[in-house]
C-alpha cells in the first residue's frame, strides 16, 4: 500500500507522526470549520458545493479567506494528495480550515490556514447498508439554532455526545433535537422521512446542517419526479412514516430499520442510492467527453 500524504497549509508530507502546528486554534479552541468529501474513481466528489459551504461558514466565523481559496484550488491540492497516496478508487477527504495561530480566546489574526487529509475506502461506489440502523432520540443535549447551525464547525460536542450515548444504548445512532423539540439530524447525517412516496426533511431555518449530500438528494429526487418538502419534523412524524433514511457526503444514504417499536422499509433508499451512483457515472462520462 502507498504511503498516505497530507497537506499542511501548502506543505506536503507523509501522514506519519505529528502534522499540525503547535498552537493550532482548531485544536485549542475548535476555532475553525471542516468538510468531509467522498472520493470515487480516484476523484473528489462535489468539491464546489463543499468549498462554497466552507467559505460561507468562514464569513460567519469572521475568518478571512484568500481569493485563491477556490474550488479549483482545493481540487488540485486534493488530487495531488490522492495521486501521491495511490488512491485511485474509493476514498475520503477531510478539509480543515482554521484561524491562524496566535492569541487565546481573542485571536491575534483572522487569517486562514488549511489542512488536507486523504484516506482510502474499500468501496468505490455509494453502498446502502445491509442492516437498517436502529435509532432513538438524543435527550441529553439540544443543538442550538444559531448563526453556526448550518455549518460544519469544529464545535461538534453535541454530535460526539450523541454518538457516545447511542453506543451506550447499543443503538446505531441518536437523532438530535433543537430547543423546540424538532428533530434536526443524526450524529453525522441529515434526516429524511418518507410518507406515501414523498420526502420530508428538516429545513435549514430549524437549525440542521446544510448538508451537501442532503441537497444532492433533494435535487436528484426532484429531477426524478419525487416530491420533497422542507419542514419541521417532530417525533410523532417518525411513527407515521413509511421509511427513514439519513445522508452524508461520505456514506451517501443510510437507511433506518427501526425507531423504538416502529419498523421501516427501504424501497426509496434503494432507489435513491441507484440514482446517486448513476449520477456519478453520468458526470464522469460528461467530464471525459469535454
């Protein structure tokens, strides 16, 4: 297996030993953002959508982004790492964007630093889980609906605690609520509820993450004649649903088999996973033609 490489703000090196700078504000204070991307056929997926979200999040955090931090810039840097690391099939990428080193709670600078990591994955397509997830509600904490809610900031303790609580309950995941008791998402994925062939998903105004795969699935569904509504989702809606699935950029779609005593089908999850993989093939073919 090839050695895996990282890019620390322009310095490319092997991913062995310490790689981040002492005083990194993402490490010290969670003062930054991150994006997780899927790699298929050795190519990073949906780069522009991820970079757009990262740039918008940086504006909210008042981190100054250089003009050259474009989708093209990061795609080139990611591809360099994938090639060096010998990742020609499935993989994942993590982009970290942190405020520059210096200061305590009050930073000395609002300039940006980036950090890129790549890792191989076994599957070279979006694959649906064989066994449906078992889920429940996370009641110990609520996710605040504020200016940071739609972005992937490094202040992620609500997701960490939900994941730990799920493991303690021997469940696959717990669903996170906002202060009004509306269901937002899982610990690492957006949520979709299916009733009578219609998709329902929490709206961004409720405080869920503005997931890249969430929007990809919404657009795919609409393009294929499947109705989608963004609305508030309450616990009782789960009990009335025919199907529940979750989405994230790396896994694609994960179907839910049960919520408490309720059991679910996965017909829509299978259909959308097929459409998702088909869209990847079509995009690659169009790129090669051009």
